């Protein structure tokens, strides 16, 4: 029963800390978020240009835009990941420490909180990537259907 309460409470704390960290990211990293937003706009522009290159049947331009998109995407991805996870775990760390006192029957509660937080983050990211891939596939099918007409 203690483990069930521990996991329920830990998940609630993780969700709360995530909301708090989202608010603090906006306050603390305004300049970085602005730069990341500009990079996101470039990414969207290059994506649209790559679609136009496909429509024009220009493989060289398509590959060039894809390379530029990949370069921007990975920089953006890792920058966003570093900012959000660092702040998230800084805010979660007091609970991680005090979980040993709150749930003293559970051995290694610090590690369990950390593991649950990592699993939550990974699940959330995998879901987001899967959703993006499905949206991209729909877009590609739409473009392919236009070529067939």
C-alpha cells in the first residue's frame, strides 16, 4: 500500500513540478525562448521550401533544405531539452530528498522518484515524436496525392 501511495504522490508531484517549471522557464529564459522561437520559424520556412522543392521535382534543393532543417532541429531540440529538464530536476530535487523522510519504509526512494520522473519524461517525448511523425506522414500523403492527380 505504501508503494501505491508513493507512486501516486510522486506522479502528482512530478505533474505539479512540470507546470511550475514551464512557468519559470518563461520567466527565466525569455531571451533563449525568443531565439528558439526564431529558429522554429526558420525551421517552418525551410520545411515549406522543401515541400515546394518536392512540388518542383528539385531533389537537390529538397536535400539541401532537409540538411538545413536537420541542423536547426537538433540544435533546437537539445537546447530545449537542456533548459526544461535542468529546471525541472532542480525544482523536483527537494521532493527527491525529502521522499526518504516522507516514505521511510521505501528503500531508495530518491532513486525511485528519479526513475519515475525519467520514465515520465521519456514517455511524454516518445508520444510527442509519434504524434509529429503521424502528422508528417499525413502531410506527405497529401502531397503524394497531389502529384498523382
